[in-house]
C-alpha cells in the first residue's frame, strides 16, 4: 500500500471513531486530528518546555550521561552543639517528653542533647547527625505538645522578676513565688540569684516579712525525718535549705512549706553570708 493510501485509510478511521478532520492550515494542506508518522519520515525531535508541554519535558540526556539533573538540597540546620537560648530549651523540653533526654532543660546544646537528637533521628530513619535540622524538628513537633514555662525551666535557670520594694533596704533574702527565685540583696544590690521551690497547696510556704532566727548546717526535720542541709529558719518550722529532691526532680515535686534550693554550691555560699536577724521577704 502506498503512502497516500495509508494516509487516506488512517483519516477514514478517525472519522469513523467520531473525530473530525481539522481545516486546512495556511499552506493549504489538511491537518489530521492525530499525529501520523509515515514510513520513511524523519523522526520528530524531542519535545521541550518551549513546545508548551510545561516543566519536566526536556530532551533526554545524551547516552552514557547519568549525572542527575539537580543535586538534592540537604535540610537546613536550626541548632547544633554549642548553641544556646530559649529555642534550645524548647528542643530539650520536647526531647524529655519522648524520653530521649532526662536532664535539663539547660538552654545549652551540649553533648547529651546531641546524643538525644542523634538517637531520635536514628529511631525514625533520619540521618544521625546529632544536629537539629528542619526535618528532625518537624517530626519532633508532631510527636510532642507545646511546653509550658515550668517545662522549659523544670530544673531552674529562669530569670528573676524585679525585687519586691520591701527588699530594697538592708540585708534581705528576697523570695519571689511568681518567678520562683531567691535574690540575696544588700542595700538594694543583688549579690546572687538562685532558683527555689515552695510548698504544695496543702502545705504552702507562708508569705510576708520575717527574719532569720536560727541557722542549722546539718539539720534533719523532726517532723518528716528528712535532711535539711544549710537550713535558715524564718517562720516556725519553715526554712530556706538545700533539697536533694529538688536537685533530682526539679519542679516536678514540692516541699512541705520550706523554700528549697537545688544548687548546693549556691546555698553553701549563701549560708556562709546570711546572719541571724537578716530580713526575709516572701511575696507573689
């Protein structure tokens, strides 16, 4: 069958199938509704994006060229070892929620945080870089809840609020129940600041203005039979003292009314400086 006969047969089939033959183009030749390649024709060139087919229709690479068209872009690193700040605290608080971190939050991306991130990544099939990139962070966000203030500062480290006006004169243990901090102040100047913990709802820490009336370096509670090192009593049986439970559990626990300090070095220095008769202010 000749080429002209093949063309006529294909066009006829198109009409029977319900297609219509397009009108002649500018050269006077009729255009078929389907692309027809006749034997002996030169093959059509590959279609490109310039032909109107959109992206992804570029000509194939030359034979033997297996180079990828574009290199994969690695996810952006958000935080890594040595970084500090509130965002690192949130990362650590969320890692605690999924039991990959048990210390802090400290706000410093240290070795333990790096190990926790690496373990979290490996468990989920991500590259174990130990750096928190955008992919790792999105996965952690989906698995955890927004941490509250005392999740971020579970083990202390929070900033202190401005001191109560009653703390601005004399030698004062200025204790703030809102920011959970103790300022040691002399004549309006803050000498040191440390995180503290208070009594529970059933055994609250009393508020008001008091004085230190007794110091006991190695005190043991006669009521609860628990150690109260560096105790500085200010109201009945309530005292400022070191608490190993606070050091271990942070704000997950509470005292029986005393003002707990978790930093043993800080309370030892404070104990050495405070005298009987110094003022104690406990406020919200």
